[in-house]
C-alpha cells in the first residue's frame, strides 16, 4: 500500500511543478501588471481618462475619443441611441456619413474628470457641447440605481450638452438599473461597450513614428493591451492544460494554499478593523467582532447583547470568490408595520423587537437605509428570505495574492465604513 504524502510534501512537489507553467507563460516585463492594475477599476479608469484627454502627454489629440465614438456607434445596437444625437439640428441617423459626424463632435480640446458625483469618467468637449459619461466595470456590477442616478445628475448639470452614456464591461453586460421591484430593468439610455472593443480603439490609434515620444506611447499601449488579454481575458494559450493537470495532481496542496491565504487575509482585515473601528474580535478563528460603543448602546437600551445580534463579519463568497464583506446584522423579533411599508413591493415582512424597531426607524429617518443587498455602498440592507437586517454592508472582490490591493481596498472601504458607523453611533445615542 502506497504511503500517503503529507501536505508539506505535496507543497514541495507542487513547487517543483510550477516552473513548467512559468516557462509557458508570457514572462515579458509588463508595467501594468507590475503595479497590480489588472482588476482594479479605478486604475483602468485613470488610464482611460489620460487617453481621452486631448492635451495629455501622449500627443494622440482627440483620436482616441473619435475612434471610440466610431466603434461605439457600430457596436451591437448602439445606433438606436447615437442616431438621435443632433448636430446643427440634424440627427446623426439622417446623415449620409455618421463617421464624419463623430469627427465634428470631438473638435476642440477635451476636459476629462474622474469620480465627479461618483461617475467613473466624464469627458467633455466644450467647443461642440458634447459630453460622454462612462461607467466602467471590471468585476463588479451596478448598484443602488446608480446608472439612472448618474444620468439624472448629468441631465440637470449639463442640460445644454449632447449627452452620451456608456456602460463599459468585460463581456458587454446589459446596463441594468439595480433597484427595488420594477426598477430592475435595462437602462435604454446607455450604450454598451467592452474592453475588447476598447483594445481595438487603442490598436487603431497606435503611433507608427520613430520619435522618442511615439515609441514610448506605443510601448505603453502595447503593454496595456497585453496585460488585458492575459489577465482579463486569460488569452495565454498552452498554459491551461498544464494548470489543470497540476491542480489535479496536487489538489490537497492547492487547497492548503487557499486555506492559508484566506486565514492570512482574514487576520489582516481583523487587524485593520481593530485599528480603524476600535473593533473587538471574537475568539480566534472567528471572523466576527463588535465595537464596544455599540455594545454599550444596546446594554443601555435594555436589549441583551449577543454576538449574533450586531456584528461585523468577513465572508468568503463561494460564488464570486474572494469577497470582502463588512456588515452589521440585526435579527428580527417582532412585526414592524414600518418595515412592511418600506419593503411591501420587494420583500416579505419580517419581525423585530420594540427596541430593534426603534433603531430601524431612527436610522431610516437619517437616510441610512438601502434596499439592494448587492449594494456596495453603506446603508441598511434587508436580506430577502431571511430574518435579518444588514447595516452598513460593504462588498468588494479581493485579490489575496496582491497584498497592496488588499491594503488599498481596506483603507478605502474601512475609512468610509468608519465614518458611517460613527453616524450610526450618534443616532443610537439619541434614542
């Protein structure tokens, strides 16, 4: 009978097998991979903004925006939206040469802004009164009716501009309004676009000259294209079969690595929560913790404290992979008419104790209520089909192999979480 190898022995065997995979990978130095850009939307958006800025150092002028418009017009059924844009009183759909219309639209310098009103990219051409709003998604989806919210803001502030809304994703997902009830539908004002289509834009504007500036810009664009194909589209032939075989041969070692990384990531999150939120962790091995201030508030209100009543938890999402999700939960205990009224169109009524009902109503009055469980912003979230409310839900995909990404994510999310948690403390202190 063959002796079973230990996990440590399997890890050593796995380590010996990895060089074979590495040889088949593209090992060229890539700037964008080096800075961990692959799945970070904010960094992709910053790069796009640089490209759309006509006066930027790339010297591509308005060519990126012009070619972007042309490919956007010809992608799927975007024509039904873009044909309605008027230039000098004539709709583009009625013009003999729409491509010339896009040349006319991008005349003059562009003004590019990021994260204004939380909009990822806003490209403005003041000379032609043209505005492009781009919502950029890599791994995430829309939440809290953000598409409709953004278009309402832009309609109000730039009512005298020709407005184009773009929903840009990896695979060309539909621009869904993700709100409660009937609001979950395709937003017909947004054009769909994909990263693959955008790479074709970059290929078309690639510099062909031999000046130092042109060679540098060409290098940057080529690096970005290679990074996207490799990390976002996994376009790396010859590696898949060997990876599959290695995982099959060393399944226990691979699972041990995953478990260790999850544990290490949990420890980082817990430590950060302690320093940022003043959190007190539950016993070792648990991802749960609480704030002393919250516990004192409950004790003062005569609501028996229980670690399952109000806590923050880090969850490994089985469906979506590594997900950071920080939340406070409030179990239900007694029927709440206000709750039934709030969610009568979308959810089944739940039950809350008098104290819990008082808490919910106070927080709702302060605007700390949200309806969508997938919402990545802060707010109270009722979990349909369960008996809990979730307060201050934050959810974001994590890359446990990228310590800097983990740190950046924790800093960004916990900072906002701490501010909102303080608002909750202030509301409850007044009860």
